[in-house]
């Protein structure tokens, strides 16, 4: 068994060899905060103490994202310089991360404003940063991931995978047990109705690449499928294949490649018959879910994937509030003008259009499943007044909120709809 000193020495060796072979700086970042060298950001020493702390938090956040999203994360620092990072695992837990960079992947003129704090030293310092094409960064990040995996050791990788299986089984078992308790408490209560609203929320989570929320919702749906199928595996497999179709359609709507989605769907139809337990099906389906959400915002195919992922995560959790472009741009560390341009390029729509679509999707769920009035729904989903809400809803959906509620068989509203 490796000692802590040997483990850390392996990490340092991996970083050193990577830097020497690629000619790109590579640092060891301690996730727990101990034994960590200076920040990997070249220009941090020129920032205020508060800004340096924000820079450090960004590197830590990105390291955790790399563990969450397949072992690699490419991201921009506050100075618009590019980094990539991979997790180092010990006893099933990420303790360190290898962080490579900075490199320059944008035009110098595009980041001059971001680095205005350097003053006359801008040209001098920027010459010390290598210019790297984003396509080469993708390959470099893969090599770093391999180095991090070597430093972690094969056993640690196995433990991480095993922990994932156990966590999935535990969450699913807890939910099935909860359903059984509910039925026992309410005897002779019928089997819970299949929650279509949860299915709609799952679709939305996949479209926006929200893996954590998608996993949570899928566990609930699997629990109800298992419970309502009387543990009959053939029925469960049929319902799970229906879920796969749902996941595929949502991933396509989120921008994933049709060819890749179709390949996964065909593979699912071939593979599902080999499973003999709910636990094995649940773990398999979780892997499919990870593939779909990764395809929606694959950081290896989008130069700004990490930035967009962070921005969309922020928007998706705050769109019911008064959310501005300035606020989101500040959160991801870009100027509003620059962020707006990148957002339009990556999402094929404006910031306001994207937010209005989110609000409209949530409004559709409320119109179908609640008795809230139109005025109340407009406020819940983030619109200032019902008149504007109705105009936006009709522009996106093609009919007014009131007509949508009537056609969907939703609950009637006791108030009239306002038109302008």
C-alpha cells in the first residue's frame, strides 16, 4: 500500500513530466487546501487579494467539475486564459488535481480589456504564455487525464466506480422503500400514478445538461416503474426502453449529435436484455444518462463548454428571479458584450430568448398541473406582469396561456387572461 509521501511524489512526478514534455505549466492543486503550491494562474500576483481568492475558487470549482464530468475539464480563468484540469483520486475521494495552463487561445485584442490591470506590462507578460489551438487543447487535456489516472492508481479508479454503483443502488432502494411505506400507511391505497410532471422535468434537465437533477428525477421514475410493475423484470425493461427514447429526444433537443444519439439508442436495445436485476438496470441507465448529458454540452467539442455549462447552471437555477445578462456575465468572469456574443454563438439564440423559453416551459407545467391563475403563474416563473407573460408565451408556443391550459386539459383559471 502506498504511503501519503509516495502518493504525493507520484502526483508531482506526473505534473513535472507533463510540463517538460508539453512545454506547458502543470501544477498540483490540493482540493483539501493543504500542501498546495501557489495558484496556477500566471497573473494572480498582479490581482488584489480578493481577486486572487476568486481565482483560487475557480480552479477548485473546475477541478471538482472534472471529477463530475468524466475526468477532464477545460475552462477560462478570470484573465480569459485557458486551463484544463483532471482529478487525482485516493481511496475513492478526489484529494488533488493536475492543472495545466495557462495558454492563450483567443486573439490578444479580445482579452486586452480583460487584462487592463497589467498596464504597460501586458505585452511583456503575454509573451510568456504559449498560444495553443483549441483542437490541440482537447488532446492535451486527454493526456493530462491519463497522467492523473496513473497518479491515482488503478485500484482507486475501481473504488470510485464501485462507490458510484453503491450510491445509485442506495438512492433507488431508499425511494422504493419510501413508496412501500406510503402505501402501507394509506392502505388500501392504489399504486402511485406515474408522474408525468417528473418526466417533463427530466426532459428539461437533459436538454440543459443538468446531470445532477436528471439523475435525481430518473431515480424517482425508476422507483415508481419498479413498484408499479410488481417487480416483473420484463415489464421494467419495456418501461426503461421508453425512458431511453425520452432521453434520446431530449438530448437531441439540447443540441446533441443525431448520429451519436441514434448509435446509443440502438446499443441500448441490444444491451438491456442481458440484465437480471433492477440494480444492474439502474446503474446501466445511469451510464446512458451520463452519456446523453455529456453530449449536450461536451467540453471537448466546444471551446467555451465549461463557461457555458457554468452560465447555464446559474441561469437554470435563477430564471424565476430578476436575472440580467450583466449578472450572469459577472458570474462567469466575462464582460457583458463578450459574454453576449459567445452566448449567441453557442446557443443560437439571445440571452433573453433563452431565459424566456425556460420560463415558458415552467409555465406550461404549471398551467397543466396546478390551479394557479395566469397572474400567479406569470409571477412564479419570473415575469413582471401577466400581459408581457402572455405575449412572450404566445410568441414561443403559438397560442395564449389560457388556450394552452384549455387544450391540455389543465385546471381552469378563475380569472380572465389579460391581452394587450
